[in-house]
């Protein structure tokens, strides 16, 4: 099959990580895969090297100074849509991995959509964009049953559930020594400072932990949305609490496994998730995880992580992780992560594509 996977960015966000890993696994399975993306900030390719068997089409997307989020999203859709319309080649499958790319697919082409998680927008324009990205695709994939249930309840669609994969060999074999030499014992949060990640709750829990000798390190930060107000609130609260978290920003892809493997614990306190890839990578590296008590995370992780519902219990769980007191079993956790391979995810996608193709007469 000739498969086009569509994503909205070249930067290391969860959906982009998913797109590239899936593309490479599909290619290993003998499929002809092209990944389409928007080349933000002058990028001509992705944040990491991509297997040469995968074709990459980065559509130029120049930045506009002080462009608001809404207009930037709508321009993203228009630019990608134009590129797809003028592309002379055809694909057996067009698979959009996010809201922007699903909106960009021209109507006559049609697409499958992966819904990683559902967002809530307050502006009518973005709310309509979010809705179209679910109603227009002719088939849907979700990475967890919890998100699939939301799609069924809200839109009457019936997605197939194909869990995320994880590149477990990279994390299992990672060398933590350089990061431990730099930070000693540290708590690592992966992702930007944003409401969905529960960053301020983590700040409060870390303060309540009372272990100032153990640094709180944040890695990541690339995002489509403008969270400056939340970041300001985060910074103010950090000052009030007398905290100085270490902000690494975007970390090079080859450095991430070692950074994760070196952590004493990875707090995963998102208020909304579709799967929890960063937490699964931590398990693959043998690192304990403290996760927010969400149904979707119970579904994905079972008893492999420690759950916490509020700031006091988050602080208690982090303390127990640092002291080695909670029932984290390194080897079973690593084995659990190994059960989520990208090749299995790719095989499930191929079977789904074939099923949908047969149902639609090829």
C-alpha cells in the first residue's frame, strides 16, 4: 500500500513522535510510506533522523511575528491543504494524526484520523475545527479505549483501538551516567509548562515533598498553543514557594533516553491524556512513575505505576518513590513496556487499513 501519514509539526511532540515511529514500522512491514508535515520555523525535516525508506514532505510554513494562535492554526490548515491538493501522486491510505492535518485533507480525498486525546476550545472557530477533525474522516483510530469511548459518546463514531508503541530498546539500553553526574538524584518531568500537563500541581507537590536537594527538572516545551499566561502563573507560584526548577527546554532526541533513565522518578500528572508515552518510556528505562489517577492511565498502565489523585498524595507518592518505598518492580515494568512494540502497532494498522479498504470496495 501507498500510505500518507500527516502531522502538523517537525518538533518533538507526542503526536509527531507517534507519526514517525509508526511510519518507520509500516515501512519495515513493506509498506510505501510518505510523511507530510509543516516545516515550522524554516525546518526542512524532523527533529530527528528518519529512516531513509520513509519519504518526508515538509511543506514550508514561515513564521509570522506576533501571529495569534487561532489565525496560525487556520493558516496551518490552509497551507497543508494547498500542498495536498497540488500533489500529483495518489495514496491508498491518507491517515491524519491530529486536528490540523485532518482539516487539511481535501474532501474528495478523505482520510482516516487518529484521535490521541480530545481538547476543549472556547473560541467558536477552533471548536468547529476540532469538531470537523472528527466528523469529516471516514474512519478513526484511538490509542486507548477511554478516548474511543469519548469519541463514541460525543460523535457517535466507533474507533478501532490500537495502543501506542514505545521504542523500548533505546530506553532500556540508555546510559544515565552523564545526567546523574550533572544533576545527582533528580525528579524529571517531560513536556512543556501547560495546563494539560498539570505543571502547577507538580510544582505544588514538589514543594510539599520538601526535598530541595533533589532538583526538579523539566525537559521539553515545544507546543502549538500559547500558554504564556499559565507559564506566568507557574513562575509566580515557583517564586512564592522559593523554588527554582531546572528548565532544559527541548532536549536533543539522542539525549532523551539517558535523561529519562537517570531520573529517580518521573511524575506524570497530566489532567488529560490519550495513552501516556513519556510514562511508558520511563518504564522501559526502569524508572518508577507517579501518575495522576485518571481512568485512561489505569487502563494503559494497570499496576505498573503509582497513582495519586491530589497534590498531597502526589507529594507522598514522590517521596515514597525517592525512598524506594512503593511497590515499583523494575524488571516487570521494563517487560511491560516491551509489550508495546511499534511493529505490532504497525501490523494492527495494516490490518485496519485492509479492513476499511475492503468495506469501501477497495
